[in-house]
């Protein structure tokens, strides 16, 4: 089955890229039946070599993994032609763009997908635990640690990294021994207060732009704090000019990621027109062995797909989100950006995002303006949470 869909989007902000992409590939332009497209994306299946002895079959965009880089100019309308060359229906969802509902790539307002990795059961004594997803391999820019070209730098350089957590389920960390990250943007939006962090934390689908001053010559591993995950590939080599030898890893000192470090010190902002209360709960192993997730005691129904929350255009809304579980939830609101206003009781302002991590038993408040009419999907970006109830629809009335 082939599906050709013409996509018109309003481009703006910083385009999210893969982590420190050494070689940027421009998506090819082609002619569509309706006229010239600025970019063309072809969704297909292919084999990807993560390492000489690690070849996997996966979905590709324009025959490559990760997909191509699309360069946009802020404020300029762009036409993207999307062709599905696979034998199954596909969805393509845009983060960080203000687009109409009919091209958002969400069948609930994305069609949920099941990650192509084996699932393992973890049933302990006492209260049952639901199935989770386990991974045997990880990659950065399509290669596992130790394979592929290193990122080559020179002493004294300041290197800008655009980092995307492209996992369907994982919360990821990133550190570079002997160096710090000067965070300048979150989810493509410049932060009001750029600040230094020794470790980056990214929830599923979050993006961070950060500058690193190369002032510690050597050959280093930039990777995840989890030793097992780095062993399975979650890292990339940083190589200074003139330096050779085995890449080194040194675990950084403990560091607590805090969004408010990047916000305004004066947190007084406009009051919302309405506050929407949201409580997130888990019922262990309640749905065919999987955990069931609920918002305000309601698991999303793919059969009914009824809106839970109702918006009026132009009004400012505050989402007061409480997590009554010990899981971390990277929650995402489609087709809108929101401002962080309170994190775990600490007021902040000026940080614009479309995904925010809500920690276990934590409370977070975000404000957004209802300025993009149509059905709007809200969900946890961890695929199993989303597939088993953690979604809700907003509509405009």
C-alpha cells in the first residue's frame, strides 16, 4: 500500500537534530504532481549496520538512519512531500511546529506503534509489575560506541551540540568527562537563562542545544551514565586533534537535572484563565500483563476517542499535573508549546517546551495559549505508557 501525503507546515525556531551530527545530509527536493516540493521524505524499510557484526532491519527515511536533516527558515512556509513506500500505514508527527490538525500525524486527533524489541516480564513477589521493554543495543547517529567516525575537535574550540532523544521509551543521560554543557535551548526554544550543566538528561523526544568548550585534550567517551547501556553502545567518541589512544570514560559527580536553572529568576507571569487538574495513576499489570495508565482515573479508549478537556480559542490554560506513580513521564502536548511555570513547587518562567519530564510523585505546572484550533493530543511519550491508556484529547469549543 502506498500513501502519498502533501505536508504544509509553518516552520519556526531551531530544527532539532541528532546528537552532534558529524555530517549533515540535506533532504532531496523533488517535483510533486501539485508542483515543486521544498523537501521530500520517503518512508521505507532497510538494513542498518550499527557495527560490523550488528545489522538490524528498521524503518528508514530517504534510505538512511537517522533520517535526513531538513533546513528551514523561520516564518517561511514549506512544502514537504511524504511518500510511504512500506506495506503498512505510517504516521509522521512534527515536534515544535505550529501546524493544522490534519497534518499533525496523530490518528487519535500517530497511530500507536509497538517497538520492534523483545519484551521481558518482571513479576516480583507481592504486587505484580507490568511488562517492560528491554534493549540489547543502543546507538548515537546510527552507530554503537566504538564504531563509526569519532567527533573530531580542536583544543579551544566551542562546539554546538544539538541532541535528540529518539527513543520510544527511554530516559537518557549524557556526559563528557572533564567538560560541561552550556545549555542554550530546550526543545528548539532559546532559554531565558543559559546555564552550565555537567550532565544532560533528556526524556523521550526531548531536545537540548548546548555548547561545549573543548578545554581538556584527549580521547573521550561522551555517553550515558548507565554503564550497561554504554557497553551496549550508548556513546560516541570525542577525539582531540593530535591525540590518540583508547577512549576514556570517567563517571561525573552526582547532579540533579533542574529545568528551573534555565528559567527567569522573576517568575511572575500572566495568570491563567483556567487551571486544568490532571492526576496520573498506574494500575499494575491490569491490562493483559501490562501496566494501565490513567489520567484523572480514565484510561484513554481507542474505540471511543472522546475528548476529555475542552478549550476556548485565545484563552490561557494552566495544566497542573500530579504524578501518583514512581515512574518518570515525559509528557507531550501536540501542536502547541507550553511555558514551564512550576517544577516540584519551585516557580519559574520563560522556558518554552513541548515535552517536559514529570518525576515520580512530582507536581509540574505548565501554561499554554489555545491558539491552534482542532483536536489536540496529550500523552506520555514513553510508548508503553501511551499504548496502555496514558493519552487524552483536547478539543476547541
